[in-house]
């Protein structure tokens, strides 16, 4: 590189040896070459689209980042390097690359980037989803897997699930006698002010989570989030969410509603663990609230979103509704409509090679689960809704088949997969077997608007309005 610069300098100086303006041009030219040689993407790095100064590739995300990243991947490959401000971001868009990240090199990519939203809403990263990889995370993950969301615990909640579904069905029955449309994807029993407050907080949570805090990627522009009000909104939501959780925890501490082990809910279990004080790292009230946020947000919003998309697809495909194969329908819906199309980002902890490319430490990794589920290399006619495709194979969504990873995989995969699956199956079966479903005003299923709403969790832009017709038997 030095010899090339020397040759260019000598050549230009020979053309105009005494001209100051040409000397100036040469200087600028050499500076640009020097800058380019040290800032361009090395050949050993994944392909990268052109970036802008300061913001990098942030401008290319658009309203629907999962779709924008798919379009970029179609041009640059299933493994590409972007830059969000000064942060290098590896985007993974194929099952093969996802397997390398979340299986082959799982430990290397088990950390999480420190994102302002998670710091504020999850009590300085005290929850399972955003906690840094280490002893604390191992403990809270173990609590969730063994004490809160194990197969035994999920089975013990069956009576509660059945009671909730029964209440939902009764409410639908009452409404089905009128011409009022029902909004699918919401909880039907009225739990009073606490439930109304929780629903309001959940809507705000999803909306604010989807907004980028520019300071996370360009630290010297962190003032911009104060200027546009995002910081204030996050602080206000965190305060109100904390007030709500304080009420929930205190009610469990004061109440005498639990008498035997099988009747304990998730908050009761956490309080018991705190009282027993047998953990290597004692859990405190903050830890309990942080884990509860995980359970509330992941256990309600993602499940209701998936059910709304499922009912929408069934109304568009009546043939599937008539011969419902519960498990296959859920898999196909999660393939096309993963609630989190972009999995929670990971962070590399050391140098590593992925698909032959060099990945540096502190590289953020985004797995596009939405694109992976629509990859023609994995699925024939991937844009078609065909649940029967899962009747002839063993592909599952529990983190071992990388063609279908709506809940992630590896160490940082969602610990609540079994719980989510159990809820979806019982609710979907009850809805389809108790009622015939139609769109209001005689609208046709094929005309149903399937537009997505922008956000971290992808909802339908227009909530599904349906008419429920009870079966006579």
C-alpha cells in the first residue's frame, strides 16, 4: 500500500511539480486512500452493503426491519455485516448460518448487547432475556427452566389454563348472540383495574421497545433521545410498570390464597425461593420483578399475537379450518408469522469464524427468524400457508431445527417454549371446536387484510374482527 501511494505522489508531482493546488489535491487524495484502506470491510469479513457516514446502515432498516434485512440478504448473502452507527452488526438469514451461531459457536454468542430499553425496563438487566452471560444469568435461567417453566410445572397449570379458556368461551358465547364483532387476540375475562392497567402497559411496552435509541449505536448522539422524548417515555413506562409489579408482588406476599404446592403461581414460586435462601446468588425483590416482566411480556403478547395470526390464516384458508391439525397449524403460523421476527440480539465475546468469515469480538448478531422461515432452500412454496407440510417431517419449533426458530435456540433460547405451546394448543382447539368463525358483513377470507403493524413484536395492523357461531352440539 505504501509503494502505491508513493508512486501516485511521484506521478502527480511530475505533472505539476510547482503547483500548490495540485499539491493540495494530492494530499487530499492520499488521505482518502489511507482512510479507505483502514475503514473498508476486509476481504475476510462477510459482504456488506454501503454505509453512510455516522449512521452506517441504520437508514436501511425502514418501518419493517425484518423485510428490509431480507431484501439486503437477497443481494449480499445470508450472512452479511452491517453497521448501526459505530456498532458492527452481523445479520443471519439462513438456517445453516443460524446453526453455526446458536449451536456450533453458541458460547461465543451467548452474551447480550447493553440496550437502554432493557436496562430501564428490566431493572438493569436482571431478567433472563437481557442479563449478561455469566453466573447470574445461569441462575435465573435455571430458576425459570426448573422451577417455573418445567414440563411438570406446565402440567400443574393445566387447571388454571382450562379455567381461563372456559371463561373466554363463556364470554364469546354471550357476545355471539349479538351482532357485535369480537376482537381475537385479547383476554376476555374482566379482571378489573389491574387487568386494564396491565393491558395498557403491554401496549406501550411493545410500542416503545420497537423504537431505536440512537445513543445505543452512536454514543455521542445520546442527547437526541432526550430531545425527541424517547428517554422520558422509557423512564415513565419503567416507573409505572414498577408500580404495577410492586402491587402484584405485595399482593402475593400479603395474601393467604395459596395453601398447597400445586396451587402456587409463578410469583409465589419466586417468593418461596427468596424465602428459602438456598441459591448461590440470593434473589431479591428487584430480581423477582425483573423475571416477572419477562413472564408477563413473553407469556401474553407473543402468545396472543401468534393466536391472532393463526385465526387470520385459518379464515383465509377454510380447508385447513375444517381438517384442523393443531400442531401443524401452529408450526405453520409460527413459520410465517414469528411474533419476534428478529430474535433478541446477541453479542460475540471473542474472535470466531462463521461460514469462513472472520467475526470480531463485540459484534452484535441479529438472526432474522422471519426470513429463515420463508427460505425457499428449506421450504417449497414458502409464501403459501400449508400446515400439511409439517405432517411429513419432524421439524419442530423448540430450538433443535434451525429452519424454524421463532423462540430462538441454544443457551439464549426462550425457556418458556413448552408453556407457550401448551397455551396456544388449548386455546386454538377450544376456539375452533366450539365455534364456526366468519368475517363480519359476509366478507371473504381471501380479502382479509394481513398487513403487519411496525414494531418489535409484529401484530396485525388492523385487529382481527370476527363473528363466532356456536356449534349446536
